[in-house]
């Protein structure tokens, strides 16, 4: 069955558990984890396929984190909760020990995040990746909240809702932001639909966008080429209070994403070895000072799990492109970079350990129920 968008008129839920989470209860055999997901503000989701065994469609909820290949971790009891949508219904869920908030994109799922904040806080549910923290990871708020840290550069970012290309021209001419700038739709990922404006002569190129009042980001462009004229884009994962190297992608292009591996790195063993060196010992590659600064930055987000994309400028400063949980890191291998699969498998283990530790923490240290986690 081909993929298509399906509008959901009434998939969301109200914000009360059938029994408050704060109320004492007899411990179950297994800790109960609530999976909080959200319907995008567009009230539409992607139909992946029809599952004959389930007798139902399987949906891909855009704007939700894919953290583990198998979300139903052995040793826990799992319950889903989907928030957002056009016609909310009352949530009928059992008592839970803790929740993981999978809603990861504040641009795509603002309403669902607000609902998740109210639900978690009003019921006193311990929650990993608290939705209030996720809400602060939009590109403009990241610049506003964390752009002041010494040694960190977050490009100036404005969130605008233009109706005409001249609206953006006026913003530039007014001096609110300096050329060159990147223009991209809010909620866009994977480097798609991005435009680099080098001068006002490029303003007519903005007609490629639907300038109808929807939100866009204007981001000041920073040259991050190394001495060899190549661009190096690093990714790390922040999991349970610790930083892990994810990958280093190197290319001539400035707009780097996973697909860029096919340009230079796929057949260049030297560049591949540079990637491996980063995965093996990122602190040495980046320098202890920068490694500690990245950890401090990620800790400042308040998140339990997120990714951070960055470069190192020739000045030595860390140039942060984005830091949020909306990065798909559940894959354990890559067709054109099989050599990094073993490192990615280690990340899966750390994610699982994070959930185990949370389950034990809410059940009580040394508790027999907590020790039941596999």
C-alpha cells in the first residue's frame, strides 16, 4: 500500500488519568511506562501500511521521536497515550510509574506538547524528556536561551510569518538580521526546502516558498569550512546525563545531512577514518575543553535525551546548528557506512539503560520490583 496522509478527526485524549498517579498503589510485577506521543498541529499523520495481524493501519506520527528500534522494552509494562488532534476524548489509561515524552518537535506539535505539559504536571508523573523542556528546543528559543554561552556560537535566528518576499527583505534592510541568511520552513528537517540568501539580489528566489503566513526561520549563515576547505558536521547524543559521539560527516557542501556521505566519504578511506577516530575518542578529537563545553550545553537543555549537530569554527568556537530530540537515531546500521554500525548499537544499549534506571528510580532503590527489570 502506498504511503499517504490521513486526516484524523478525533484521535486525541483529555488530560486526566482514571486514577491519579500520585496515589499510592500496590507495586505491580513490572513497572509501567507511559509512551506519550502527539498528533501534529496539522491534524494529519502518515499511513505506513495495513497490518493484517492487528487488523488496523500502522501510522507514522510525524514530530515524534524514534528512540529505539523496539519501543516495548522487556521488563516493563507499556501503555500508549496520543495527545493533540481535532476532537479530544477522555483518556482511559491505567496508573503508570513513569512516562517518556516522545513528542520531539515544538514546531510541528505545539498543541500536543502543551497538552502533554498539562497532563504530566497535573498528574505528577515522573517524565523523561519533559514536554516543557522539549518546547524550548525550537531554533529561535535555543538561540534566545543558550546563545550567550562562552565558546558556543548559535547563529542569530528569527521566527517570522511572511506573506510576501518583500516582508523578508524589509527585515534584512531594517537590520534585524545580517546577510547571508538561511531561510527554511519551521518544522523542516533533513536540509530540505532550505535557501541560502547571499545578497538582496537573491530575494526573488524566495518565491519557491509558500509565503502565506506560515512560520519560517531566518538564520544567519556562518562559514564553517576547515583549513582544507571541507565542511565537517558533527553529531553527538546526550543520553541520561552523558555525551556520546554519533557521527562526523565531511563534504564540500555546507548543507550536510546523512545523504552527503555518498559524495566524498563513501570511497575515501581517509575521511572514513576521521569519522572512526571521532567515534572512538571524541574528547581527544574535539579537545577536552570543547567536549566539556558540549556536555554543559546539553545539560542546560534539561533534556534526558537529545541530539546536537555542530561544527568547530576555525576560531575554535563550537557552532551549534540544532539541539533537540527530533533526530532519528534508532537505526543500527547504514547502507553506505557499515563501519559505524557497532558504535550505533552501543547507543541503543545506553538508551535501554536509561529506561531501566528510571524504572528502578521510581520504584525505589533496591526494590524487588525494580530489580525485576531485565
